[in-house]
C-alpha cells in the first residue's frame, strides 16, 4: 500500500472529517494507496490535541501554514479554511508543489478563483480537486450511470438543491459563514452551491443563462458576545437556468436551489432528473431511497428502490447496509487518491469536482448576483442581458 503524506490546513469541522476518513481507510478493500496525516496547521492551537491524541503519524503542528508547506514530508494538502483565505493559501500550496484538495467554493469570488486556476495552470504537475461528497451516495451513482447510458432520453427538466434550516432561528449567532468579508458576496451560493452544481456540470448540463432570486431573510443576528450585528449574506438562492443537454442539443430548464432557511430541512441535498424515457429523484432525507419512473409507452408509475451500500470504491460494509455522510466523505477521499495515483477516475462520475467545474460555478454565481441586482436574465457567456 502506497502512503501519501498529507498536511491539513484548517483543523475545524471539515479538517476533522478528513482525519477520521484517513483513520477509517481499512474500510476500503481495493485501494492501492492511502493517506497518512503527518502535519496539521490551524490558527487556533487548541485544536491540535485531538489530532495528536488520535494520530501517531503527526510530526508537526503549527499555527503558520508556511511552516507546513516548508515541510518536505508533506506531499499533499487538504485545505479547509474560511473562504477569504482560499486564494492566498491554495496558491501557496500549489507553488510549494504540493497536491491540493481545496474546499469549496475554491476562492471567495470569481477573481480569487481565476487566480487559483492561473496558479494551477503554471504548475501542471500539481493535482488539485475541490471537495464535494454528495455524488458518492450510492443512489446518486445509479442516477449517474443512467446519465452515462442515455437512459433518461431527452432531458425535460433538472432540479438540484442543498437545503439547510438551522438559520430559521433568528437567535442563532453569527459565525464567519454569515459575514461577507469572510464568506463572500455569494452567501449561501458560495457555501452550498458547488455541492448542487457538481453532478449537473459533470453531466455536461451547462447553464447558458440565469435568473436568480436571492433573499436575505434574517438581516441581523446576535454576535455571540451580547450584541447584534448585520448579517448581510444571502440566506437563500433560487437559480433558474436554461441548460443544454449535450446529447439532444436542446435546452431545458434547470433549477438550482441553495437555501440556509428551508424550514424542516436539516441538511437535504437532492437531485431530480425528468426525461422522456426515464425520470429519477433522490434526496438525502431518505438516503437509501431512489425513486424511478421508466416510461415505454405504458403506465407512468413512480417506483422506489432501497439502494444499499453500492459504493464506487469497494468497502467492507455489506451490500444491504445503510450509507451515510461520513461514508460519502470516505468515498470522496478514495476518489481523490485514486485519481491522483491513476491519472483518471474509475468512471466519469466517480471523481471529485475539478478546478474547471469550480470556475464554471463561479461564473454562474457571479451571473446570479448580477441577475438579482438587475432583476433580469443574465447570460453566462457574454455578461449581457438576454
Ligand atoms: N464539503 C463539505 O461538506 C463542507 C462542509 C462545511 C464546510 N465546508 C468548507 O470547508 C471550509 C472550512 O469550513 P469549516 O466548516 O471546516 O470551518 P471551521 O470554521 O470549522 O474551520 C476552519 C478552520 O480554519 C482555521 N483558520 C482560520 N484562519 C486560518 C489561518 N490563517 N491558518 C490556518 N487555519 C486557519 C480556523 O481556526 C478553523 O479552525 C470552507 O471552505 C467551507 O465552505 C465544506
């Protein structure tokens, strides 16, 4: 088993998820390479003991990411820091010649994303991908195979979304994800949008234009220190796009929703594809349920399939057992290491989001901000109203 030595920059919520995925690597049965965490960096040193208590392989803890990048042991970096730091730190990782798994949105805005992609273009030996785990749910894998085989026929409509509900509570205090200078102008689109775009973009369903309606539903929140502060980020975004189905060459409506205030939706990622020959629906609300309608001219009947642990990367869990969030994270990391090692994913949809897909998402979210401002449909290509 080849070991790939990783450093983590940003040891918060997502840094720990990666660390635990690395600790669970024995779950995967067919991998020929594995991550080994040798260094961790965070501005908050209080986070280090959890890592060093659990990972004997960690030889470096530092509050300065430059020190981690100077460590010759480190071959690859997972960077999970607030969005205003993506450009600076991702570019530093790439210039140091380390492979990069960056978190979304891969730059706080379009200029930051452009700068990261330009840096990657100057360092072609660096392998870089963006984190996005939901396509690794087994039911989504089935939908992906249907897309690949053309099973849907002509695409009639696509809907994808990621819905949260905890911000319905107006007393929930602000954190960096609710402050424009740290999270970015995109608001909920920057936070949740790449998750929603990944499968449609991989399918080649590229938006030509967008009409966006964005809402800031709770404009002030407790600051967590007894005061109240402006909460300027967009809470909810609904994007209606003309998308092109490359197989048919025809346009269809695609609706992408990212919402932080969707009552009752704790962490719901969904995908709905309607086609002339088949239709499919999946939501993490019922994580093993795939709804399917296959149409051959007879009755139009929606059926339900319980999809078990049919994973892209084989593991020890029995095929009938349930799959969850941390399994999706493990699968995503398997996809990153597999592609780093083998140069391509095992199949089209079993790969992490590419830098080019993040660039497309930035063009879409930037056009969406313009659409909101002008109340018009904004072209993805010319920056002109249509
Ligand atoms: N893939 C997913 O499902 C998912 C889920 C949540 C967040 N994210 C993304 O992950 C990234 C981090 O989010 P999070 O939820 O882990 O945030 P978090 O606040 O839990 O962790 C971020 C960490 O970065 C550290 N940090 C801040 N400045 C730093 C610096 N200069 N040097 C080193 N460390 C620094 C903070 O101390 C904190 O521990 C964001 O890009 C976010 O959009 C992805």
